[in-house]
C-alpha cells in the first residue's frame, strides 16, 4: 500500500472506471480568519436549512483542511459557537475596510519571499520545488521542538482525531521533491498529521515519518478545486476570493479550475467574502482578534445564499 500517495486515491467500480459522485465541497485556504469565515458560511447555510457537510467529497486546503477536519467531528453550530466564545487577543487600531493597519511583519516577510520565488520560477512545479527546498534549509536551523508544538496546536483545534468514513481529501506538497500530495483516510496518515502538513505555510516543513511536507496551497492555488473533477455539483468556498499571486499562464487560478470543472460537466458555485469584509483576510489573515468578525461575516453570507444554493445541493 502506498502510505503517502502523490495523487488522490480514487474509488473505482468493477470495470475500473472512476464513478461520478454527486456533490463536492471545496474549502480553500486563507489563514486564521479564513478558517473562521469558512465555519461561519457553513453554519449560516446550516441554520438556513442547507447542510453542506453531507457532501460526498470534501476537499480541504490549509485553513480549509482544518475546517474539513473540524466539520468531521462537530456540527457547524457547535464550531461557530466555539469561534464566537473564544476571547481573542486585544488588538489596537480601528477595525473596518478603511482602517490603515499594516500586516504583521511575519506575514509581510513571507509574502515578499513568496513573490520573489514565483518571479524566479519557470512554472508551478519549479515554484513548489524551490519553496520546499527553502523550508528544508530553514528547518536545519530551527527549533526541533517546533514540530511537536505545531502538531499539538493543530490537535487542539480538532474536536475529533479520526478520519470520517465519507471522502475527505487533505492537500499538501512534498517539500523534498515539490510533488503534490493528497491525504485521505486510506493513506495511513493520522488526521492530525495530515492537517498539520497542509497548514505548514510558514518557514518550516512538517515531517511525517521523517519526510517534510508544506502547505497544500502551494499545490495549485488556495482552493485545489480541480480535485473535485468528476463530481456533478461542486460548491467552492474561497476565503481569498480566488485571488492568486501566480501568473495566469500557469493555469492554477481558481477561475481556470472552475472553467475546467464546468467543461467536464460539473455545476459549480463559488462563495467568496463580500467586499465589506475583505479587510479581514489577506494580510490580516493571521490576526486572531478578527476571527469572530470573520465568522459573523461568513454566517450572514451563508444565511443569505442558502435559498439560491438549494437547487445545486439537493
């Protein structure tokens, strides 16, 4: 058995053909506020009578991987209540779309480094290899206890530690080769480890059996909606609004993935944050104090969109 597959395991019927599933839910990356917004949207839909956690397939990337694992162990209202009940760190400065508040230095530094790597890369595969090599180089001088701390942090966010029986795909990238990786319950990898790998977007890789993995957002884009190919109905939640730092010619943008899904016969709907809440994401995505606001914004959107999405989902 291939314990760490480089491509998603696909169920097949007796003739060897990939069966066509009905519904797929794609949960994109977007940092801490993105995770809160995802939970809010799903909870808002749920409150309005539309339960998208019944998807035949769930694809989770980075913050979306955390959300996918959280939804496997708790109901949307429970998860939303947990976000809203947590007392966030106190922040200074105004909150709002017109607030002039610069991003935290680590986020700025990471984005600057990422832009330089993209500018020097020949294509997405070259970018992944360079990102992987950079994290492995940084790891050599990092605190060896960091991995254990990160795993404990990820575990503390999950209400359950077991893979669900329904299909859930968690994306990552092999830091050594730059190859895309997709974990599921057949991969022989603990759910906590899979999510920890998918959310390792900082300066070091997360190791599973000695092999390093980095954020699933480097696989294609923050959503990885292409993994829903072959499903009749696809709902994509993108905290980053489908935006990408990658050149369009790489063919990794969410819009390109959606076009490909539709060309393959899928009905696709996407949900992105409304313009009035965009300041909660992007450069501010790791600001824990903004999580309740992001969750509320998502909840309101979910409630408002539920009626329009009923036909797609049911």
